[in-house]
C-alpha cells in the first residue's frame, strides 16, 4: 500500500511539473507582460544637451576610450593572424534593453550598476563579433523600459520616442566622425528597433560605404517595413549594402510575446504588419537558403566567460523565424517562454556573425 501511494505521489508530482511546463509554454508571455510594465505614468526626462555625443562619457565604446569591452574574445580561441583590412570599418552598435526596473519608462543615461553590468555583457558577447579591424561606436541612450515593448499605449510610444531620439543624435555624431570609412550598423532587440526606424525615417546617405546592417531580435515585415529602408535583405555571403534580420526560437516555437503587439501595427511603409511577411536571414550561412550549423558561444558555469563551439545542431528559417534544432547546449536560464532564444540571438551565432562581417568587408574592399 505504501509503495502504491508513493508511486501515485510520483505520478501526481510529475503531472504537476508537466502541467506547469505546459502553462509556462502557453501563457508565460502573458505573465511576463503583466510583470514588466512600469508602475508609474510616463514623465518626460530632463533634456540632454544637443551636442551630448561630442562628449566621450556618452559612449560605451568609441575610438579613443581607454578601455574597450568589444575587444573580448572567447577563451578557447587561438590568436588569429591580422586581417589587414584597410581602411578600418566604423561600426554603430545599439545595445538591447538592459533596464528591467518598473519605476520609470526610460532608463537614466547613466544607470545603476546592475543595468550597466548587463549592458557590458552585451558589448562583450554581441558587438565583439564585429570588432575585427573595426572601431565600435556604441552610444549610451535613455532606453525604454522592457514593458514598453509589450504595449501600444501612449506612455510606451512616448518612451520609445525618447530612446530613439538619443540613438538618432548619436548616429549623426557617428557619421560626422567617420566621413570616409566603410560602415556597419548593428543592433539587438530595442537597438534593432531604433536602427530600423532610423533607416526608414532618416534614409541616411551612405553612398557606397555601407557594408551591412545586422538587426537581430526585432521583427521586420518584408512589405510594411523593408522597402522604407531602401535596402534589400541579404541573400548570400559577400553581398553588401543589405540587412540581416533574425528571431531565434527552438522547436516548437511560440512567438506570441514578440509578435502579439507587432502584428497589425503600422509599418514604416504605411502598411499594416502581417505575421505572414516576416523577414528571416540565417546568419549561419549569410542568408542563403537551407539549414546551416552555427558557431556559438557556450558560457561557463559562472557565466563569466565562454568558449566557441560548433555543436551538432542546425539553424533554418521557417515562416519568418530562425529555428534551431538538434543537440542545443545549455546556454543558461534566460530562454523565454515559447522556446524563445531572444537573449542569445548573437551568442548562438557569434562565430558566424564574425565570419559574415569579415566576408562582407572583404567583398566591399574588392569592389572599392
């Protein structure tokens, strides 16, 4: 009888675990949304000086700063031969949301240490992939709080405007400081959103200097958004002046958290966005068709360093999402509900993004 009760208890516990996992998969996006919205009304932050980005303090990375987190490399990587790509590229990188508090709609320009640590981590594990023979310019900006992306209410839109205006002003300084160099733009999540808006609304005059634009972690509609940028989606390695865009999920994917408020919103080409027109570029093969094996960063147990590996897994574009499958290494606790690998959009493809940027740089140099 005791053994039977024990087995019944085990079955019940197992059932509860399965039901909890199912609930998180099905409804976790709603829980996250409910727990992420700021608890106060939007207040316009104090204005910053118009020439603020002339001041090095307003940059997380740029030419001339005493330390550069984007020089980071995986611990297992062997010293590579210099590439001797001349001239050095200038990279404008906009980091993702790292301000998770709910006490305001926009982060301070100079946030608390916890937020800064998260930002520093993304500089090391994202921007570093683009730093070979290149100078990274990464602005501080009054990023919108995480909850702003899960709502269409006026407070959220105003918070996004504040963040975008900082990015736009920083970009203007970046362009003025780099009048002749080959250019790369890169962002993730909120950073990609602001860069997409900048491309669509500002239509920067790149001439023939644009190598590529990496917009990971934010959806792009092939008809409602992409035409407004004046740039095509990358379709092969070595192509220049194009955009790479991807949203990483495991299988089965449930992208509601990302897409619920995006679908039906107005795109930059004045067309409503549709789930059926999601762009997707596989960074593991430069945008070509078919699956490919990624070269990813695998973190150590303390998440203080990482090594570069090519695990037995693959990535493929499917219905606008980048689906990873196979033996996916443990990347830590930040996989979101719905098999959403949003936090790892760059880390899963660090080696591929690096190789891709070098290839496009070489193609650009050969044509110049």
